[in-house]
């Protein structure tokens, strides 16, 4: 059975200063998103749902989708700030989307089976997608078995500024017990934060089953009820997962990977990413032109 990859591409890119999803980093003008789709196809994913905003739809279609459609089945859905449960209205000063949990919920109507979730502007590497695909195949019969790719914290830091990471705790069986969103992380501040750099962190690469969607709907209503500032608060996917783990409604296996994560958080990160991608091409991990 083909699994679906849900790609979160509706982020504002405020720290970067533009649309990171459309930033060329490959030798033939590829985006990080191109490498994500290429790796996912090789790992057995056959359907792709891209969650975007309507204001970037025309550019996303003409620049990105035209070449990606050479691979599997591709479609887009919109994450709209106005997509709220019955009885709720958008605060007059709300501008940005409601967060990653809401973005996954936007894809619900297009997902019928097991699926993975990633960010469009992160590089996870071939082994991360192989781990996600393998987990979904192995646990097909368990509707509440989820997973998360765990990257080594030290291999996810940026030399050009502090970052936020979901630092994970696991039990003796390698199952997630808690994700703690930790801000302002840099190599020189880890010790002061009580961290070694060897901790597994979440980079928003998940494996889920359709059972997640009713949880998301329920928790989104709770989020709206409890929000102290609906003009700015965000409904984060890791917080929903934390709640499911605590309640025992789902289990989440942490799939450890040796891959070195890459992403563009700050503008200066692009130069490093371009060099790293070039090195992978030189090593034969990728062809010079992915879709050539």
C-alpha cells in the first residue's frame, strides 16, 4: 500500500525573511523540498499532500508542482486561518496560520491511510524516510502506533544563530515520553541549559495513522478554549503528541537516525546547505539534476 507524505509548507518564514520553501540549494536549482520528495519516493511513499497558504498557491503550482508531478501523486490543500470549528470566528487581528497541528488537520480529507508528516524547509536525509516508511509498513495493523524521527541535537544546530528544538525523553523501550520545546539553543549554550548535545530532538518528522485526526479535532477545540491570546497563540503538533502519550491513547517510537539535519532558519544558513548538498551530489547520494 502506498503511504502518504504530508508536507507542511504554509509557514511564514519570518526569521528567514522570505519563502524558504522556494529557495534554490541544489546544483540544478533544486529546493530542499525536491530532495524530500526524491528521498520519500525511494522509501516507498506514493502520495504527497502539500499544505500551503492560498496566497502562495500560484507560485507553488508554477514553480514547484510542475516538476514534482513527475514523481508520485501530488496535490495541494490550503491551511486557512478561517478554517475553525463551528461556532468559532477568527480574531480580527489574527494574521498567521494556527500552527503545525492545524496544518496537519487541514490535510485530513486527503489522507485515507497511514501517513508521515515533514516540514517543507528541512532536509532529513534518505535514512529518515526509510525509517518512516519501514515503521508504517511494520505497524500497519496497529491504529495507535506512531513514530518520530529523532535527530542528535548537536547535529541540528545552526552556526548562524540560536534555534528552537523539541528535546525528547524516551523510556527503556525507545518510546517517547515527552517532547519539550526548547528555545535559544546554540552550541555554546548547551551546557548552561543542562544539555550534552547527544539528546534526541524532534524536527517535525512523524509517522501517524488516521486515528490522529479525531485527536487533533478534539485538541484544537481545547486549544481555542484555553488560549490566552487567540491573535498569536499556535496549536503545535508536538503538544498534541505529548498529550496522547501522557494519556496512553497512543505510543510513539523514536526512530533514531545518524543523518545530519539541514535547514534554513537564518539567511546565512543557505550557504552551508548549498555546500552540503553539493557534497552529497559529489558522493553519489543524489544525481546532479534530480528530475533530469
